[in-house]
C-alpha cells in the first residue's frame, strides 16, 4: 500500500494545482456575463470582486466553486490516509493554482476562500476564532480586507499550539502567500 501511495503523490499534486486553477469567479462571469472579471472592479478573479461587479449570485457561485475545488483534493488526501505533511502540500498546491492559474496567464484570485476552505477541512476548530476576529475587527472599523487577513491568523496559531508543526508551517506559508497576493498591487506600482 505504501508503494501505491508514492505513485499517487505526483498525480495528486498536479490534480490539486489543476483544481486550484478552476477559478469560480472567472468561469461564472465569463460564461454567464460574457465578461472577464480580471478586467473589472479590482481586476482580480476572486469571489469578492465577482460579488462587487456582478452581485450576490456571482459571489456565492464563486465561493461555492472555490470551496469545492479545495475540498476535493484535500478529501482525497485524507481518504488515502496521507500524512499531515502531504495534506499541507495539497492545500498549498490548490492555493498556488488559484492565485497563479496557468490557463489565465497566472492572474487569478487572492486566495482567501481557498485558505478558509483548507481551514474548514484541516483545522475547523480555527473557524470560530476567525469569525470572532473578523467581527471584532469590523466593530473596530478595520478595513474589510485587513479584517479578513487578520481572520486568517488563528489556523497556524492553533496548529502550533496543538504541536502540529508541519501543518502549522504550511498554513503560515499559505498565509504569507495570501498576504502577498493582497499586497501585490502595491509591489506593481
């Protein structure tokens, strides 16, 4: 069985990246509205931008697609009893595919939904803490983007507390990538 798992690692990683590239905002908006979301609003292919430009239905649709595309490879990893290290790599590959999708010229979303969907599957206990931080930050009039980024912090912190070092490192790295994706417009100016 161990040899069989080794044979599945590369296809699973490629599959995780491909799942990540299936960008909900881009495809919903391209098919339904016949527009490229990357040319509208904040010019990112993310659920929030889809919602801003095309309304609540586009937001919810993008959110669902991006959640499902994240859950599928992670669930496969769990069903195959992969180590937490491998599950972390799968989550990372979905995130990379979402932010830098090859078929969209490496111009995708910013990764919040993929990150949170990974939290939902791998460390769901962090979600109430994330919600608390989000609500508190909003009450303190912190911008929505910054409040959202702050809400991503509980997952790696809780994983470090639980001494799940490998997953804590992966979530920390993913958090850095998401922050970078949100700040990349600053770097490009």
